[in-house]
C-alpha cells in the first residue's frame, strides 16, 4: 500500500462515509463479541480471530494518540 493510499484511507475517517462505516463496524463487533450465542469453543475462537482481523484491516479508522516520551527532571 502506498503512502497516498494510506493517507486517503486515514482521511476517510473524518467523512460521513467514514463515520457510517465506524458505526456499522462497532455494531458488528458487538455481535461478534457476544459469546452467549456461541455453540462451540471453535466458534468462540473464530469470533475472536474475526474481531482481531476487523481491527487490523480497519486500523486506519482509529484515532491516532500522540504520546510524549519526554522525561521530566526536577
């Protein structure tokens, strides 16, 4: 993926389309995280992997948190 493509995807987060996509992703992830409807351990693991995959694919939609690594000396 090129830097231009990555920047385009990251800017999508701020659009109405990006907000709609975030809403549907949150809804579907909630459904996947509801393990009360799972019938087997394999299904539970599959849902876990699905949520991890969704988070990885749509990582560009997340807000970037800037942390400061400054050491404070008194």
